[in-house]
């Protein structure tokens, strides 16, 4: 009798476990607007993982954003129609904590186990949420050069550098960055992570820099090229309308662009004449130059 009762209890416990597992699964396959959603299929998991590669991003016209802080920025942008989130993937816990915000954007949500996120994440330490976002590539026009400081980047290959430059441009109030077509892809996961949401505010164009610099010349917009030798940055007074050109991390600015440069500028090392590092990292150089440009426009009291 004891053994029979024990067996029944085990069976009863198993039935309850199956029931609640099924119930939890059905709740997990609901989006936050209350509409039923299909389970996150293996094909969708493979799709997310495949977007780590440029050819697949180009084919699907989608890219992945990971991490709570960045995803929340994208959710806010989606609510303001700045971007379009195709769908979200998160743990059930994250979905529960953000239910109200999710209702505002009405994007389909798939709640999965954290182990599934680990399988498809491009991060060393995955977080609880990721978004699959539709690409939006702006089209270049010479008009974007007018009345602004514009960054031009030649053959930037390191995704961390490009992401950091985008974030720096955002900090200093720049609207546009122009990249040569052979530069690293804007939607590379490392670029997106390094930019920390700044891709929502800074437009990144891919276009022939030779054509861009010729357009600047036609519009009488000066082009400042950055070199290890040239006029020291702090001796110049910069205009409100200009293009600043930065070269490849190792090779610098290609010879074919040199005739199109109005002024060669440099960031002086300190103290002068003492052996130092050969050059600055390109992202660091962007930050130094943009800081000086903004200082000149805001005056010596940079706190205003």
C-alpha cells in the first residue's frame, strides 16, 4: 500500500509539472500585447545566429542589437518611428520586468531560456535580451556637407574603432559620417555594441571619398586631412563648415586623395622632440580633434 501510494504521488507530481511547464510555455509564446505568438523555432534561432555575418545581414536586411541598455534605446526609437524592430528575444524575467514598455511598441516578443540566448549571442557575456532590427541605410547627397562638420573615414577596418567614432560623433553633436565602401560594415555586431545606441542619431553613409571630397571642393567647403605631420591642431581656427578626413588605421590617407585636401593637420605629441608612440589610434584622434573643434565654438569655458 505504501509503495502504491508513493507511485501515485510521483505520478501526480509529474502531471502537475507537465501542466505548469505547458502553461509557462504558452505564456512565453505570447507577445506583450496579449496576442498569441508562434514558438521561437530552430529556423529563427539559426536566422539570428546567421546575422553575425555580413552576407547574411545583406541578404535579410536585418541586424542584431544585444544588451538591455541598447535594446531599450532601440525600443524608444521604435516608438518614435526612428527604427523598426522586427522582433525581440528575451528571457521571461526580462519580459515580465518590461511588460509596460513592450506594450507601447507592440513588437512581437519571444521569451526563451537564457541558454538559448547563449547559443545565438555574439557577446562573450550575453545579456537577457536582443532585438532583430531592419536595416536603414541613408543615401548620400552633397547637400549633407553644407553648414556642418562632417567626418570622413577611409578604409576603417576595426569594428570597435568605427563604433567608438560613431559614439564620439554623437557626443560632440555631429549628424553625419562618411565611410569609404571598403570600411567595416555599420551593422557588424561589434560596431553596434561599441556605438552604444549612437547609430540611432548619427547617420553613416558609404560612398566614394574621392567623389565626396570633389563635392566639398565644388561647394567651397575646406577639407582637413589628419596626418602625423602638418599644422598643429591648436594653431588653427576652424570654420563651421568643413570635412575632416581620417585615414586607415595602419596605412593612413591614400595618395589619390591628397590633392583634394585643403589643409594637413596634426595632433602634437608632448613634450615635443621626445620619442613617443608612432601615432594615435584613429578613434582617439577623432575624439581629440572634435573636442578642439567644439571648444573653439563654445569658448574657453567649456562648461557652458
